[in-house]
C-alpha cells in the first residue's frame, strides 16, 4: 500500500476517481501479503500489485467496472492447473481474496491518505456501507504503541465491514556511507525498508554517490540527526562508518531507544574496544549488550556486497523473529 504514495498524491491532485483493490485474505502460498493494494483509474491506468502479475489484468478490468457502476466487488483467485492456460489464477497454487471498491472522493479523505503515506504515519483503511454505496475511507491510527514491532498490515473482517491496519513502516537507518552502504541500500529497499543514510562527511552524504539513492539523507552529526527522529520498534539500524567519532555517538543515541536491531561493523577486537568506550560514557550494560557485532550472519562474507548481504540476512532474521 505504501508504495502507492507518490502516484496517489498525483491522482488526487488531478481529482481523478480511483478504486482500491486490496488483498484482505490469503491461504497457502500467496504471492502478495495481506494489505497489498492496487489503485485503478477508469482509464485502466494502475499503481501497485496484488499478485505479482498473475491476476492483475483481470483485477484491473473488475476495478474499472466497479468505478463505472459504483459497486463493490469481492474477487477470489485460486491456483491453476497446468492445462488451464487461459484461466486467471495463481501459478503458485495459493488462494487470495481481493476486495475492490472506490476510494472516497472527499478532499479531506484524500489528503489524510496522502499525508499518512508521505509521512510514515500509521493508519487504518476502512470499507463499510451497502453495495452500491460502499467505499474505502481512511482513519488516523494514534495507537502506534500497540503496533510497535508489527511489521505488516493486519485485517479485521466483520459483518459491518473490513478494517485494515497499516502500522508505521519499517525503516533502516544506516550510519556511515561507503561501499557496504552502496550495496545495502538497494537490497533493503527491495524488501520493503525505507532507508535513511546518516553521515556527516559530505562525500558520503551525497545521494548521487549511490547507484540506488536512499530515501532520505542527513549530513548532520549522528547525535543531532538521530536525536531529531522518533525511534520506534519499526526501526532497524546499522553503524558502518568504522570511525569512533561517528559510530560511538550514533550508538549512544540508538542503544537506549526502542530501535529493534542495532548492528555495528568491526572485528571482535574492535567490538571489545567499542564496548569499553561506551561503558566509560555511561551506557547501561543491558543496552551495550544489544549490539549485533561483528555485524551480519557468519556466511564467510568478504566483499562489500557479501557483507551487505550478511547484514541484511541478520536483519531479516530479527525481523522474522528467527533471532533475538
């Protein structure tokens, strides 16, 4: 859903009507998780994905008809057999339920959705009303503490309607640019992280230095940059500068926070020296123990790309609760 942000802002500015097609239930090996969404205009132009390509063309057709007739549509797609070449379905063999309805034409509703997507705010997408008058609306979700650490949307289906909760999106904070960051940034973005790069060194804080630019860059000192953020359990951080003047202030800000993962580059000797410095600066032992270092899963990584891969593998292990 959050990947629709820029496109929906543009459509809303044009006053365009659009339908939202949202995955509300999955069974088995579904290609897209609950909360995945497509937005479709009457012209057939669309944003997003609900199946990775398996049923998109039919969903677009249904959404266009939904807009023209003003009705509500529930689509269920199942796995297809090898001989069913022209049947719309999931080649992965799973099953998915997609709810299609117009999104509210209210300027306030469109502004609220655009703001939630642009500013990483938690929100709820709600579908209620009788067929022929039902539409998706959006509500603010102020109870973000309840969704701390909840990485993915959750859905509640009742007789009165459908409510999908989108928690604060996950963010990867990289402190220290360079070769490892060059590889880590696109990998992290590919699996859904919003990426913030923090580096007070101007050469490393230049977005053009990265083939895939981070979503946000701060050239402020880490203590200042991190101090300005609201850090939650939806945040993950890795410290890669390999310079105590940058790494230590960053760790001082990150370790006592709610950030879910804190990794730090360096050998075991470097980690021991770093921990001693942090003790001398007054950090609690329980906070220091949170450091994942040497950072990354031990896969024998040597090159910057391999190290980036090992870091992301460890982050995913924490994200999916395979590691503490």
